C-alpha cells in the first residue's frame, strides 16, 4: 500500500547556481561599456545623473590599520546596464529600483563584512544565501533574463588561457562552450568554479561576459525560477562512464574517420601549391 | 627512449583495454562521475580500447612497448591519393600516462613512428610525398607543441573546437 506523502518528504532546500549579488564599481562600468576602461570620474558622472546609486562605501582595514576605500554595488546595476545596451529600458528601470532595494536592505551586514573581507569571500558570510536569493528573485521578477542569453554552469577545464564550461541555457538546453579565460577581470576561473556566461549583441557583435556565481541552497518554491541553473551532474552532459565512453567513441569515430571528398583534396593540393604546407623529411631506417 | 614497435594483433585486445592515457573522472563524494577534465584524451583512450584492427592496405595500428609494457599507440589511415600525393590522417598518437612528461621524448618517438608509417603506407604512385593531417582539440596544448616540433602547420579551425594541422612528409 503506498504510504501518504509526509510534508517532510519534500526536500528542505535545493541547490541553485546564482550570480554573486555584489560587484565592484569597475564591473558596473564595464557592464555598461565593455570597451571603455573604468574610471572614478566616469562613475561620479553616472552618479550625478542618477544612473547608478552611491553604492556601498567600505573603508577596509587590515591588521587594525586602514587599507583603502572600496565602492561596491548590487549586481543588478550591472544587469540594468546590459539591458539598456540592448534597448530593454523598461526592464532596466525596474532593475534600478530593485538594485536600490537590495543595497538598502543589506547595507549594514555588507559593509560590516566587506570591511574585513575580500569580495570573493562573500559566499562565506552568514547572510549570503538570503542576499543571493533576494537579488536573484528581483532579477527573475524583472524579466531581465528573457532579454539576455544566459548560461549557468561549471568550469570543467581551465588550461592554456581557455576555460570550458558545462552548463545549461536558461531555455534548459545543455551547453558545452570554450571561452577565453581572460574574460574574467580578476583572473581565469578554476576548475569547478560556478559561473554565469552572459551574451548580448552590441553593434552587430556579441559581447560575452563570465560572471562569478555561487551555489546557494534555497527553498524549493523559490528555486523553481532557477530550475535551469542547478549545479552538478544535472547540468553536465556526463551521466555514467559508459554513456560518456559511448558518446566519446562515436565522436571520435566521426573525427578520426571523416568522409573526405575530392574538394577537400583539391584544397590541400592548392595549399601545397601555394607553399602553405611545410615539408619534413623522413629518414627510413632499416 | 626507444620503444619496440609492432603491428597490433587481435590477441592484443586485453593489452589495449588496459591502456591508460588520461586521468580519471572528477567524481562526486559518492563516486559518481561528474565530468572528465580532459574529454579529448578520454575519447582517444576509448577509441584505442574499442577500435577494430585496420585493414593492412589502408591503415596501421602500431603498438610501442617499453619493458614489456604498452607505452604508446599510433594509428594512421590512408585517405586517398591524388596527383602523386598520398593523404594520410593521424588518428591516434597516444602515450601511456606513466611515460608522459619526459620533455615530450615519448611523444616525439611516437610521432616519428607515425610519420614513418605514413610515408611507408603511401602507394608506389605517390612519388611527390605524403600529406599527413591531424585533428586536435583546441585546448590540447601538449599535442599542439608535439605537432609544432614535427613541423606541422595549423591549417584550419573547425567549429571553434578542433584544429587541423598538416605537414608534407617526403622521403
């Protein structure tokens, strides 16, 4: 006899890959114009025009001494700038107000934490899950993600200035992409780092950004908006070793045994005639 | 480093099936495969373990042994002949894990074996030389360096994922 479903049968939380909810001021400016080096003067101009908030001013200390002054913003300002770039001004305006809301609500714990810790340590803060989820909910409610191409995933290789990301589009299609590691300003990501990859058109070209993300345990109801953005094997195209090897063998068969036709040989002969193929002499030994 | 090279036989299947030229999967805490850090190496390993023996007229599957241990595998295939040239595709140049990292010595010997076999495999009519081509993954830096050491030139990039390298081998 099937037993009735007990409320505790439901998972208490579900892991989601969510973008880091706070970014520094340079990232806000680069989201607005990736081709222009960020300057404090440009930031002040934007602030005078109310295009961005005053942000969170943090005086950092190290070993009890002053160690500099930093300005951080809600990541929603970055999304707002990207959306203005693709002409989605209404959604951007909604995000501006959501960004101010995030900064207002989490100002005190953020300043307290960032005064003694690096931004990259933010996922260790006790209030981080609430902050990340609140920010992600605002992002979802604004409709921003429908106007951008977003991949949520994990870095599976990071070699030779290239990173390979296994993940999923927000349309639930699996994706396996290779990107230049330099896309991230703070340095190439490491294997197993969670990331979001965002692409948008700018003047007929595609601008692709690699955003730091983090795995956050959220309640199942809230997680439903991000069911495409889940960590682990669900997003990786590897389920079992046998599946992987079957696919690997099939792919290798296509690569190693191509159907080479006359036009391919014609091209090679042209390259030979043009001197584009180097020679090597092979000495046959007994 | 000198390997003892010979053609693969059907009786080598068990030796090939234990050949390892890549690292293991990254796994979850419960041991479930999560992802493979170098999928292009795993593809080659799987191919070596499963490949049928090529026909002697068009292909070679060569095994290199060191101290009785399978240290390297080379596979080539004759794709065609035109205008005095033969066209050979390098399908496998693989070095067992324990023989890697010796400043590429093992890889260089395997590549030399591949080029020698490519030249030998060309029919008598291919008097101009043998065009040898290889496809590698774009992130496969060790293979790129090996091909460069043997004078291969990058000819094409396919779908942003694979690179085609070519060289004309002459006797």
